[in-house]
C-alpha cells in the first residue's frame, strides 16, 4: 500500500495518506532543547544498559502518581521504543509452541513477534458490537494449559477502543483462576483519551496480580516523539532481569540524548497534552460523523488513540466505478487508493475483516477532503 501510494504520487496524483500511526504534532520544544543540552554536556557515551537512573525514576514516579501503585525504579527497563519492550518480554517468556492470547483487532507487531519467538498467536475476536473490548467469557474460552501470555492494548490500535477500570477488573477476575498466564499491558496510547475518560491499566486495577504483569509505554504517541525511539517496561524483578539480558544481546542501551529528551518529556510541562487530546477528539468527531453518513459503512466512535476502524461489510461484493470487484477489505483499500487516492490500511492487517483503519493524525481540513472522497467512492459502488 505504501509503495503504491508513493508510485501514484510520483505520477502526480493528489494522494491523501491516512495510513500512518504517527502524531502530526511536533516534538515539544523543551524536549528538543533538553536533548541538545545533553549532547553539549558530553552525554554521548555508552549508556547504562537498563536506562539512565533519572529516567527510570521518572517512569516509576509517573505510574505511582497516575495509578497509585508503587513501582521500583530498578525494575524499569528503558527500551528502543515500545516495540523493543514488547520484543524483550515475548522473547523472555515465550517458548516454542506456547500460546499467546491476542484480542483482535490487534496491531500486527504482536503476531510477528510471537511467531519470531516460536509461539502461537491465538486471536480472540472483539467485534464492533462489543466496542472492540475483550469480554471475560471470551478470554476464559481462549485460555488453555499452553497459554503463556495475554497481550492487552488499550486504548487500542487500530480501533481506538478503551477499556475502563470495571471491564479490566472483570478480566482480572478471570486471570486469577489461571496463575500460569502472564499479561503484557501495552499502554502506549495512555494519554490519548476523549470525553473526559481516564486511563485504566491492569496493574492499577489488580495490583494483586503484579507478580505476572508487565506494563509498557513510551514517549512516541503521547509526546509526538516517534523518531526518538524511547520506550520502557516494568514488572517482576526476575523477569526484568531476563528482559535486560535480551536487550543486551539485541541492541544494548538506548540513545543517551534520546533518554534526556524522554526525561524532559515526563518531568516537564504537561498542559499541552490536554490540548492535543482535544484536537484528536475534534478530528474523531468529524470523521465518525462523516463516515456514518456513507452507505455501506458503520463506524464505532473510539474512546482514544488517533484511529477510526469502520466496518465496510456493506461494500463487500460490490463493484467500483473502475470496474473492480470488492471481495474483501484488502480489495477495498487498494481500490480506494488507486481510484479515489486515499490511503488507508485494510482490517486484515489487524486480524479483523472487513474493516479499514483510518488515521486521524492530520488536520481537519485534510480529513474532511479524505472523507468526501471516501463517500464519493462508496456512493459509486454498484
């Protein structure tokens, strides 16, 4: 899809790409200045393997402040973005044939990492009718004696669904009956929530399960720092030691200036976060409102992140103005790109069809133009 979009642009086509999961806001200036100052101070040598102490303390303080659960700084591991935190945990826990429960829709990186470790991804469908949220009965039905890990991601990529404290407590009640199951809580979109919602995470809701919960996050989405590549995870001390060994083998420590920037992000002004969340909320409202007027589309109103994940089942089986038969969401996404010049991602990439993921990380004007094109494209289906 990305290669085709580039080719069309090279042909002079006005392509609107809504496929990237990347904030369009700039990194805050004080964060950039902190990185610059660190470099000028000579903080350019090999970093501590698990991360600089002030950043590990800041991560621990942040979690206790926001969720009321104490985290030891020595149990925090700073990673090359959130993706390496996931990699470290999966490689530390999952052996050949182990099952990993992944609520779907799900970011594709989970499946790839589990397979890389020799594990078996077990997708649990969480349909739009259930708000894309994992239900306790579905979780219980998915767990077997081979289950090693459950991955939770709320707010969710690609659906934007959030899971409140009560819903997480219900999942925790199921997990108490299965002490062999670990949990990785991916909280990377934790501060991108709408309509006054507060972030809930499993460790905050069920601290009695702390012995088998790993929580991860990072600065990429919240602080618009995707290119800085700084994330973290924390959990039981023995597992964190193993994760550190995995990281030592894979990449060693994290960029010193990147860690200085992340420290400034966590300890500096936070008022702009609400402003950016409000901007994302306005974009969500615009896109959901426009898409739900399009015949063939049904769009859940996400509670967070910067995506919408409309159901396109009403378009499947139809023929585009260009004469293309739409057998699935992959056909839909490619036809939308090649005939209407709007780039989205097919639901198949997130283990749930027929859907498409639309990123709202761009201006309202661009989103309105894209939605107009989507409406015209769908209106021309026969």
